[in-house]
C-alpha cells in the first residue's frame, strides 16, 4: 500500500489489530515443532480473519514452509504454491475467514520482511504483518503489528519503503477463554531449572509414599490391638455370604429341574394309558365276533 500523505499515515496508525489466543497457540506450536531450543531461526505463516477497516480481526492461522540463510538475510525461500493450496482448503471449512496478512516469530523486524510482504501482496492488497514473540523476556503483549508503506519525502528524493507500527490487542471469545483457562492449569513455571523441577516432583512423591505407609502402619497397629477389625476377616465373611447365596441358587435350580422332569414323566404316562384302554376294548370285540362265527358254523 502506498501512503504519501500524513492523513493516510494517521488513518493507518489508527487501525487496531486484534489477535485471538488460538493464533498465539498455533504460532507457538509451529515454532516448537520446527525450531530447536538453541536455534535462532524463525517461522513464517499466514493470518486469516476479517479486515473491517479500522479493526483487523486475526482469528486463525497456518504455518508455511520457510527457509532463510542466517548469514545472508536476503536469501530466503517461501512456498507460495503451498499458501494457495492451504488457503483453498481453509475456505471450504470457514468461508468468512479471509487471508489478511502473515506472521513470523521475530522477535524483531528483519531485512527480508519487505520482500516477503511484497510476495503476500499477490494475494491481498493490504497485508498486515504480525510479529509474535514466542520467547518473551518481558511481561506484556507478545505481538507487534505493522503495515508496509512507501513514504515520499518533501525534498523530492526517492521513495522509501518502511513499516508502520499499529496498535495490537489480545481478545478472545467465550469458547476460547474456556480453552485458555484449561491450558493454563497445566502450565508449569518455566523459570525453574529442569533439575529443580525433577527434585521437587520426587520430593512430592516421597512425601505421598510416606503418608500412605503411615496409614498402613496405623491400621496394622489398630488391628493388633483389637480396636479395628481385620480386613481379612471381614472379607471372608463377605465371601461366605456370597458362597451360600450361590449354593442356594444352585439347589433351587436343581429342584426346579427335577420337578419339571417329574411333571413331564407323569404327563407321558397319562397319555400312554389313555391309548392302551381303547386297544384292549377292540381286542375283546374281535374275540366276541370270532366266537359268534364259530357257533354259527357248528349249528350248520
């Protein structure tokens, strides 16, 4: 963006950049995954959100592949094809979030920032650059926002590209506040050394173990004195009740099985007896008819 008048510079200076906690967490995670602890390299990424004129809302971000020569700041590499692909995918998830600028982990301005900013002008007319200090040494907001401007001097000399610092703030929605509060519960004091942290954790563990052993010793002393029932005795009593209950259920089940078998047997006997009586009656009838036939034959 070209700014040639004092009014335009004043309008830019009155713009406020609001950064959400999600962006700070994403940048910190990007730096932790990409840069070793003793390295001074920085990470670069894209900022997403809404540009409302006087207020720029930075709601989301994503990291991009970036390399630069630590000895020569003018030598750097940034994959703009990766930016296009990632931005297309983010638009499918949330169409309201537009590309509004870029970030790097600084912690200060560098010579190649103007060239990188010019690259982002291919995607947006007024990119905002936010420096996120992932290792702050002072208490305060770890962000600095800038706009690139071109100043024309009154003496008619060549224009000069520079960055204009604008105010920034950290604001969060209700859902983000809950997430941040949950994360802060697990954050440890980073000022303590690793050795001191380990010693403190082991000391706390030993104190807990001592407390448990004291409880066990007191319980055994009470059992020996007869003031506290033995855990083994109460457990045996409970197991006896369970055993008797299981035995009683087994006896009832066997009784029901035997009773059912006897009922089926009586039913089968009754059915068999009813069929046998008609058979005997038929046999007697046949004997009578045979006897009559023989008598008639003798009379003839």
